[in-house]
C-alpha cells in the first residue's frame, strides 16, 4: 500500500518546504463543505439493469444494495425432458454477506431451497447464489449445476474467485402459457444484497472475527481506504482512535417521530473499482456530513457530523491580520435544499425527501430557487433531512474570515473548529469551522493562516423529530393483475411549462416525472378533466419524463402514469394500448390547471417622427414578438398614465401613423397583447 505522503505528493505543485506541504494537506483532507454538484458513480437504475458487455465495470457494494449484475453465461439446454435457460450473473467483486430478497421482473419471490415457491414462476424457476466471500463459495463461478450440465463449455477453470454470483434457471413453458408466465421474455433478475464486510476496529485487530457486515458509514469509509484487497492505504496510515470515535458517533441513536430510534448515520451504496478514489469517498462522506483530516502525527482521521465544542479560542492578540465579513452575498445564498436519496420502501429507487427550508432567511431575502442535494449513499428520508439542515447552515454562514495568526496558530493543526473572540467586529466567543490551515515559517510575524466559516451549533445539534423529520414517501400499493402483481409508480413532479407557438402566442404543456423501475415499462396519458377517454403519451424510459402537447390555456387536465409488463415496445417508450389491460397499473393526478402567465410584447423600435403644422407623423417597427396584438400611440406625461390617441394593428416591417399634435405634449409608443398586457413604452418626442 502507498504511504500517505506518496498520495499527498500528487497534490503538490512544487516540492519545497513543510509549509507548502501542509497547505496541500489541507486542500486534500480538510473538506468541511461537500459539493452540491451531481455525484459521479453508478446510480440505482444502472445497478438494477442487467449488463451484457465484456468490459463492464467491476463493482463492490456496502450495506444493502439492489443489483442486477453482469451477464457471464446465457444458454438453453434440455434437462429432465424440458428446455431450461441458464443465466449466470456476477453481482459483486469482493463477495457479499448474503442475498436478502429476490425480484423476478420486479415481483418479489421466495425460495424453497433453490426453487421459486410463489407467483407465476413456481415450479419453473430456480435460483442459486454463491457469496464469493470465503470457503466453499469463494469461487463464484463454480455452480454445480453449470459444471454438471455444461461440462464442455463451463469447467473448473471458470472460477470467478472472490465474485458473488446468481445462477437463475427458467423452464420453457407451452405456447399458450407464454403470455402469462413470460410476457416480456425471460424474467429480469435483481437481488437485494448485504454487501462487503468491513473491519470494525472497536472489536480488535483486523481478523475474520472483527470483520463484519455493517451499515455504519464510518466503518465503510475505513474499509474503503484500508481494505487489504481493494483499499489505497494501509491500516497504519489511519488514525484508528479517530475512526473508532466516528463509528461510535454514527451509531448514536436518533429519536424518530412516533417513537423508536435510528442510527445517526447509516447507509449503503456501490462503487466501480476503476473510479477515482475521491468520487466514492465523497459519496460516503456526504452521507455522514464527514470530512477527512491530517493529524499532527501524519495520519488520516475521520470526523462525522456530530457537534463537538471547540478546544481553542482565537483571541484578538493572536491575530496579525483579519479580513472577511458576512458569510455569503445575498445572491449566493441558498434558502431551500431538496435532498435526493435512495428509498428502500420504493424498491431502492432514487426519490426526494421533503425540502428543508431556512425560513428565517426566506423572510429576510425572499424565496430563492431550491437546490438539490444528492445523497446516493443515504437510504432514510429522516437522515436525508438532517443532512440537508446541516448543509444549508454551512452554505449560509453568518461570517467568513481569512486570518493570519502568530505561532499560536500551530495549535489549530488537525482541529475541526475554534472559538473566535474579536470584539471589534462584535464577535464574542463564536464557534467557527476551520476550512483550511497553512503554515509558512518564512513569514516574520504571521506564520499561520486559517480560513474560518461560522458554525451553527443548532443546525447540527438540535433536532425535534415530531417537527423536523417530515414524512417519508408514500409506498404505492400493488395492484393485482391476473397472476402477476403490477405496482403503481410514484410521480415525483408535475409542472406546467410555457411553450411558444410560432412567434406570436404562448401556451402551456404539462410535464410529469415518475420513478423509473427496472423490470417495468413506463406508460402514460392525459385527458381534459371530466372527459372519459385518455390520450396516450410516450414516456422516456431512461428519465421517466412524460410531456403533453400544447394544451388549451385556462383549462384543467388529468394525468396518469403507470407501470406495465409485456406488450410491443421500443427501448425509448411504449404505448398503453399495446399492452394487455391486466398487465398495467396507473397512478392518476387529477385537476392540473394550465394557466400560463401572459407577458407583454416587446416595445416598438426604429422610431422616428416628422412634425407638421397640425400633425405628428410617427414611423416605427412594431414589437411583433411573443403575444403581440397591436401598437398604441399614447399622449401624456408617461406611457402608463397617458391617453391612447390611435392604434395600429399592422405587423409590417415599417409602419407610419399620423396623429394630431398638442403643444407641450409628450408622445409614447406601447405594444399590447390580446390579454391587455402592455409593454413599458418608449418615448417618441415632447413638443
């Protein structure tokens, strides 16, 4: 394993001085505020889609993850006087703890031994799992059924050591039964795995007995960094007491609304072995409001989002220079965060928790467009809300400062926070996060530099579950459909958006987004409220987006989106009429009002005038853009308060009108829409 110094060296632009090195260390490890940008890495819908390519990414999993896997073998063969399909899927490199649940085409099934024991697949489907972890199941490819039935093409050399696999076998059925049992072809297989084991330093030195399955995010980070087979560091590079404390903090019980508790920070997710270290690490850190830091002993420590009082206080006489002030400008503030996470109750699909709002800030500066907070490692809506609360406070600090300190600043190396006591700014023992720390011994006076961000203790420590937790997503009730069960989808958003028809008028479309659920096809439609017939719409199968054509304004419409099995389909979309009624189920959204706000046309342009004895001749180009109806000539002190003396409905490139003139009067041109929206007006002349 490479030493820490070797990894840090990659961040250095030059190679001189402890001060420069320490600065680089702060950039590499003292990450207090995670980015709001979309995290990279495999997404739930990608993990739950069967991969059929020879160069597919190798994946490891922590915690509970629903996966489909990479196809390694697919072949039909006669056995017991019936044709059977053999399908081998590699689901995890590094092995797994166990498989907790199995879906065939999104229908959960139970096993009697290795035989599917319920639903349309009873007696005709068999599932075998090898955990790829250790002992007899370490060789994930050595399924006895494959070795027995395909001796010429699957041998003892097809081992797949350390790879967890699923072997699914499906028996052929009679032609009249295909529509019932295999309506869309062979069933898509996905499984809920308990992923890789992690070393728990609280149990003792690394050994088989201290390596356990866990959903503790700190232990997952520890394993990710130091795993003997897949980690980039060694255990000796880590500050074990710091990771132990972080693991204890993650296990803290947090009260839940209605009773009970859940861990402070738990989660699960997947990463590809060819990903840069920083990408999966950031996903895990985001799930625990965590950051890595360098200890004075040169080891890597971990802190998670639990409040700890600062140890030191920066006094006025410690400071050489200080600059800064309000934490963020009005235009940089974020008032609302919408956390996006993975919901187990929705079969491990991505969804959003209720938004977290800074109501005080909204009252001060008004509503600002919400920002999404991507938390792909989080699997609990309450945890997602707590993380959003903490993140919003970090994004809107009361103060931020860059401070140069005397040698006293060396005490802050490795510290997470510090009190600042600076009466000239009215700051009395306020807590601050240390965003960065650097040391420059060549400076005569100020040798340490720190960047501070005000810390909001209440945002991290205060949590009232009855008020703050919010409500989790409603789990759709399955709808019985013949011998299979089709669930109804969750529609995550419905919006009315403006569209321009030509260059003259605007109207609206309704755009809806539903959760994509591998194993089902998304279908949809709309109708005028009160009508009986639905108009079918195509739904993008990758994004779950459905959009109506341009609709009549000031009218109400009903939407519906559904999951379906079977039918004739393309990879992009499917029409409901092509699917048997028993194989689809809908969620409806009634009474969506299309009410597009009207905008005034553009002002006239290219204005000139000629003054005659009794008349004023005005030439102009009409503002014939969006919503234009007519041009008004206005006489008065302002365009808004004056009287209209004539109108022109012409849309020609150049229009000339003549009006009687009044001595001392001012003249204006305005554009008007059919809904009487009038432009601001442009001056012609004052006589």
